[in-house]
């Protein structure tokens, strides 16, 4: 697998790409906190937040709808909030029967449900944009500057580095299983074939477990080799980066501007 | 394409600010303890090991087995990580996995990451290690059986905590979210248990030295056995109660002043808790909220101290 198969970074020359990663992480987090603080039904503030998001999209030169296109990921979770439609007392809007129970959607319930979805949708878009305009190692470096303990950022850096390697290992294991477990040849659907391969569900689960154990051993041994190789190259407990990451005046202005916008958003949401 | 999201990752927007912050405080304190313990007991050698192990958990979550009708089961890994790496290292590894899932794939939010780490990384590790450790002298069959139960319970505990957080945030109705979440995760947990048990069996067979029993003294496990046991009891007793009688749990929460925590506008973070001398102003509730968080922080700090002293 190519090393950047997991990467969400999009290389571009833009204002947002050049911004210090600390600023980007900070503004993203403040934006998400601000969304959580906005009251239900603060439509103008939600609209304003979306405009800010639009501005960020444009500044990133990735296209105004870049984050929108990738924002569906949080949607399945909306199912979990669906009960507020019926559970908050208010003026009934419409009702229907399902499985012998009458469900009544109230106006207060609808307001809350839509507000939860909008908050989530705005927040996830900013997070999507963050990784699209920041290289992951820079992101980790920013976290380090923002006082995330070094042991955690180092583990995350290693995780990111070896994710591709171990994913390749998994694909090798999965391919081997698929080619050796007795599949029914000639069946049309691949899924059906995989389902019939081997024996029952318990047996398949056991094989998956064995593979996980096997992967563990290979990873363990590999980590030993990696450590020795690092020692040989002079590793002394710290990872270095070539990027200096200095805050320039434009970074300070951008932070001040973003925070002012977010305060304005809160003000609009309340009055 | 490579990556199937697990249903426990809460996105941003679904938890209230108060619930998110309280979870972050608990998570941060536990991780602080984990970091100081790990720094003391392990050398720098362990850091690359933990990094590669985090990548292992991430990759192992891709190993799936077909169940039926196009669905498949796969590993979450919290219990397995704690059993093979020890509880503190397991927690750090799971934290890294959840952080990368949130940062890189937006699977789980940033503000709610504290809650996600707590549900899927910390509680699962405590249950997994605590229960497994409680039978450290027994035969292989008993050990594997207990590991399976622990893996199942760890998934159930994650689902229960997620449901409670969603309910306290006013996002879901208790009477629906608990039976739905626990029902689904009772099945997911079975897959988790099967994979965990056979992975452990495989490791025990091929490299028993890696699951070294003598590496930690018998005394060190006591705190974990207690913690794992208590959380398991909490799950075992609260789940049926909450499913059968959600009104009962709601009454208890109401009496404790939890309910409606996030259901109203954020300036009424704890509606009943206003400070008399500030009157019923926004400032008053913000200060009250801050005091609430501080109290939770102190309690968790004391609990953490106690656990540290014991272990």
C-alpha cells in the first residue's frame, strides 16, 4: 500500500496551509466549543458559523464545498438523537403509528433534534478542514507545543508512521485467508462466497482471533527491530522535526480575527 | 474503504459541554496517572513498543469475520491491549488509537474525545486487566474464559457509559437508548470476546513469555482487580435496572440534580445550581458549573491517589 493511503492532507499553496499548526488546532477547538455553547435554535448564529466555515474553505483553496462533501461521516450517529423528536414535551406537529405505538413529533423536539445535527455537522466540517490543510506530523508537533504530554504525542507519531506498514500486514493476512479457506467456487456474490468459506461462525471468529494474535506477534517483533534501528541512528528518547514552527505576526492576527468572529457568533446566538 | 467506524465513537455536537468537560477531566487525570506510572516503570524502549502496539490495535480492528447477511464482526481491542501490555500502557495505546481516529478520520469528535477515550480506552482496560489479573494463578482454560467475559463486559461498559452520557446531555431518551445500545453491543461484545480469547490462546501457545506473569508483583494487581471488579459490578447491576426501569434511574438522577444537565441553553448548565450571592444571572450559573467541575476533579484526583497508593 502507498504510504499516504490514509492521509487526509491535500497539498496546496494557500493561506490556511501556511498558517502555524498551533493556530489551526486552537481555532478548530474553540470553534467546536463555541458550537456546543450555542443555544438550541440559534439559527442566525448557526448561519454565521457556516459562513465562517465557508470562508475557511475558500481560504484553503480546496473549493468552497470541500468540507461539505466529506461531512456525511457523522450522519449515521444522528439515529441516536432521534428519540428527542418524540420525548421533549411541546406542541405536537405530526404523529404516526408504528408497531402499534403512536409517535408524536413535537415542535420543541424537532428544534432540539435539528440543533444537535447542525452543531455536529458544523464541528465535523472544521475538523475535516484541519487535517486537509495540516500535515499530520505538523499536527502532532502542534499538540506537543500545546502541552500534550510528549509520551502521548510520540506514541501517536509512531502509530501514524507504522499504521501503513501494519495495514499492509493485515491485507497480507486477509489475502492469505481468502485464498486458503475453502471457498465455494463459482458462486456469484463475493460476500456469499466468503460467508460459506470454512466452517461456522464460531470457527470463523476463532480464525480471526488467531490472525489478531499472529499480527500481535509480528508487530511485537517488528517493534524490537525498529527500536534497535533507531538506537543505531542515535535515538535518545526524542523525535525531531525540520519545521521550525515559529509564530509570525500573521499567525497572531489570524488567531485574533478568528476569536473575534467566534465571539461575535456567540453574541448573535444570544441576543 | 480500509476503515469501518465502530458505533461507539460519539461525534461532536451530541454531548453537552458540561458532560464533555467532566469526561475530559476524568480522562485527563487517569491519563496523567498512566503517564507518570509508565515513565517510572518503563524505559524509553517501551515508547516505540507502545507506538507500534497502537498501530497493531488499529490494524487489528480491520481483521473482520463474516457473520451473516453482509455484516461482520471485528475487534475494538481495549481489553486485549490491557491484557497483553498491562493496564497503564494499554490505556495509553488505546488513547493514541482513539485520538488518531478522531483527528485523522473524524471518527469521534474532538471536544467529546475525553468521553470517547473514557468509554473505549480507560474503562475497557480496567475491566480487561482487572478481571484477567484476578485469575492469574489459574489454569489456562479459566484464564481464557475470564478474558472472554472481560472482553464482553468491556464492550457493554462502553455502551452503557455512552448511553448515560447521551442521556445526561439530553440527546437521547434513557428508556430507548439503553436497551438499544446494550442490545446491539451484547452481540458486538460476543465477537469481541471470541476474537480476544482466540488471540490470547494463540499468543499463550506460541509466545507464553510475552504474557509474563512474573513481570509484575502480585501486590501490584490488587488495585486493578478491585477497580475492574467494581466497574463490572456497576455494569452488571445498572444495565438491567436501567433497561427495566428507566424512570427509576431518572428519579435517582433527578434527586442527585443531574437531570436536564445539558437539555437547556448552556448558560443554564446546571439549572438548579445558582449561586445565591450572584443571583440568577448567566455569570452565576457559569461559576456554579465551574465549581461543579472542580468538585468532580478533586474527587477523581482523590480516587486516583487512592488507586495509586494501593497499586
